[in-house]
C-alpha cells in the first residue's frame, strides 16, 4: 500500500474510532469534535465523509455488522445454551456494536441496506433469545427488546481511564446476566418493550 493510501487508511480508522466514542457519548455532537478526538484535520475527515450523515451511516453499518457477527457466532456455538448466550452478550458489550447502532438511530435517514442489516440483526437476536429460553436458561418473562435496552444501558457506563469503563461495563453486565437467568427471583413489573418500540427509533427526525 502506497504512502498516501496507508495514511488515508490510518486516518479512516482513527476517524471511526473517534466517532464511536464521540457519538456514543452525544449523538448530536458536531463533526468537528470527531476530528479533534481523532487528531486529524477537518479537511481530512470531510474527504472521507462528506457530511455528518455519511459518517453516522457508516457507524451504524459497522455497528450492525459487528452485532450480526456476534449473534451468528453465538448461534453456531455448541456449548451449553446459557454459556453461549452470556458470552455473546459479553462480546457485544465489549465491542459496543449494538449500543452504537441504536444510539445513532434516528439521527440520519437510513438507507435500504441499513434497513436490511437492522432486520437481519433483529431476526438473529430473536432466534438466539428463543433458543436460550427453550433450553430453560433464560427467564420467560423477558423478550429480545428488553435485552437490547439492557445492553444499551450497560454500554453507556463509562469513567475516565483506558480500562475503567470496560471493567465497569462487564461488572454491570454480570449483574444483569444474573437477573436474566432463569427462573428469576420475582415477577417483573409492567409490560416489556417490543420490536415496534425499537424500530420506531430508526425513523429520521
């Protein structure tokens, strides 16, 4: 790879990493904050992503793609259903893929390809959820939308320090997993979230 192409690839990686951090914290942040976080000039950012909407679409695509990979890996895992399920959620929280996709939902106009990815992710998540419940490992009074929102809450936990936020996210995920495991200590109050609630967030303002 030539010098300019290598630099462009490096800048693109820096921009996407910075954008994840910036927009997970605040989806309405200006694109200049991403350039500052990435340590690149605003012109370099605009050469790769002509607008904030282009960058948000790429972040959503990347987040959904990585979420789908985690779900497929879990469905192909032949270990005990709970072990495969819990490990999948740990990977999702570590990668912050699902949280990022949902965090930026509704802040841009989605494309048909993004809609297809979101639909595929939803189908796989439902399949994994049902499989784990059918094995008697996941409590019966939670649904896939409940778990999506729990993962979002956990993924937003952060404190200064390179590892502090990650350690805390895994700590609170462990607490959530104890609550999710069947049979559950007591009934949950109120109705659960549903797929319609989650889908509505992808509509552009």
